[in-house]
């Protein structure tokens, strides 16, 4: 397949080209600056659009280029760009996919949102497909996501908006995958797809996730009424509000809910969780492995293990189990003794697959612990002197603990208690 990508040097454009190339696509890159390692480069500047001439065939045109300057209204330039791409799509019998925004609305508080809404109408009238995209995050700190990272990184105190605006975030890799599937889809009757989380997420939670999962920093959040931001926008006027970013912030408060669940189903696209996607790698597998190792080793050693043991566990799972964590529930990581609820022998044929996997992981953790000085103290009682009374006391404690967990497991098997071991982090 041969595709044209405008805005090829942009935040989404570079990722889309990389993903499309790995699929075996041939890429025609359209941008103001040359792009390396593509089939063909085409100079593309929306301020001086001319007749586009692309040699060879095209199956899909991805229009990602956009004016993000909040001060300059360039609707006429963007409209001419869209019209030229519609004409090119007709000449090549190609599908035009236009990347829009959740902010697109006839009554949007920013020029950006109003322009996107007008361009959506042009694309629909020209037979193209609109991809309305939620808050993109992850990957390189660029675009609005990059701005938010810089703000969270710089200021120790941040606003906690009341009431909180809602966003439909989507990781950049999931966004690119969705765009590629739209281009590959044979269903030409849908004029619009919505790409974003199926459930709206509080913007406050989004900022907290940047601090906790991306930057690993602690931030204090102070309540700020959204009415205060709206009042400031009115007081300073539209131009200053645009320059200072107040209008962009105010636009968050007026975002309409984006119903994306049906479009995600049509594309068979499953989005990763925010806490996982916020990691620089796009996944939190390594962090979850370390947390898993700390919990299992604490369960075995009855004390918190050294970080060298935890890292050794993570390396063992990465080599033996492809690095896939169990995604244990938070209460098991916080209270590792509760792992006894799910500790079953591997030979137990009636055990669920995740319980069998847990048994394997416990065995891995046990072998690592036994081969360490910390494990020697625990299993061989090295450095301890035990008399008869202490020995009897320890044996009684072990028996009582085993009896307690057997009773809890029995109650759980009778459905009187409902503890779950794993959760999804996709």
C-alpha cells in the first residue's frame, strides 16, 4: 500500500510513518522540511498551497498537518489544503483520512476548535473520512501533551479544577494504530470515527498521572473553580487569552463527551490504560514486574526484599516468561500476606490459569530468595539462636496462620468472600 502523509514531521506524523513503514507501506511524506527514509518527499506548506502532484498510485491520504498557532486564524489556508487533498484523492481513487480533534465544535471557545469543525464538514462533503481524536498523550513530550509535562515538571503546586473537565485520552501508538485501521478499512460508508477512551477521564486525574506515572514526582493540587478561568478569559479579552493559553484551558471545560466505544469496536481497537501508557516506553511492564517481585519476595521472606533481589526476579521473568507481569491487584502488592489466598500447588488441575501462573512465579521468587543471604536468614535461620520456647512459639504461629488462610480460602470458594487476583492493564 502507498500512502501520503501530510504533517509528516509532526507529533503524530512521525509515529504514523514509522508504524506504516513497519507494515510494509510505501510512504509519500508531505511537509515543510524534508523527511528521510521515505519513498518520496513532497514540499507541503499550508500557507502557499498549490496543485499537488504525486507520482505513482496512492491508496490512502492522511491529512495530519494543522495550524496550532492560537493567535493566527488561517482557516482559508487550511480550507485550500483540504480542497486540494480532496481533489488529489479523487484523481488517485484514494481514501482521504482527516485527523480532527475532540475540541471540534461549531461553538468551540477557540479558533482551533471552530476551524476543525468547519474542515470536518469540507472533508465529509468531499467524500473523505474524519478521525476525531481525543487528548493524545505518550511518546515524545510534544504538542499539548508536551506543554502539560513541562507545566507539571516546573510547578510544585497545580490546580485541581472544580468541577473537573473531562477528556477522552488516547496513547499516541493507539491513535496511530486506529488511523491505520481506518485507512485499511473497507467500510466506506462511515464519514467519522472517534478515537479516544471509551470512558471520560477527569483532567485532574490526567495531570496526576503525568506527575505520578510519567515524571515520578509528587505534586500538591489546590482546588480552583473553573468559573475563575472563564472570568479571566472575559476580563483579559480573546487575544490575550489566546496568547496566555487561557482560552485553550477554557476549551477543556466545554468539551463535549465523545462516544467512541462503537468506533473502537468497529476497528477492533483496544486502548491501553492511562497509568500504563504514561510510562516513557508506552507500557508499564517493567514497573509492574518490579512491584510483583517485591510483593512475592515479601510474601516468601516475610520482610521487604533488597532491590537487587527484586531486579533479579524481574530479569528472571523477562527471560522465562517474555517479561509479562501478572498485573496483581493493588491490595496484594500493599499487603503481600494476602497472596496466601491464591497460593496453590502447580499440580492442582482445577486451578485457573492465572493461579497456576502465580504458582510458577512463587517458585521463581522462592529459588531466587533461597540463593541469597537474606533467604539464608529466613530459611536456615542463620544468625539466630532459638530455644525450645521460641521454637514452639514459632511453630504455633505458623500453624495458626495456615489455619486462618485455609478458612479464608474456604469462604472464598463458597462465594462468601470475593477476592480477585489480577486486573487488566491494557
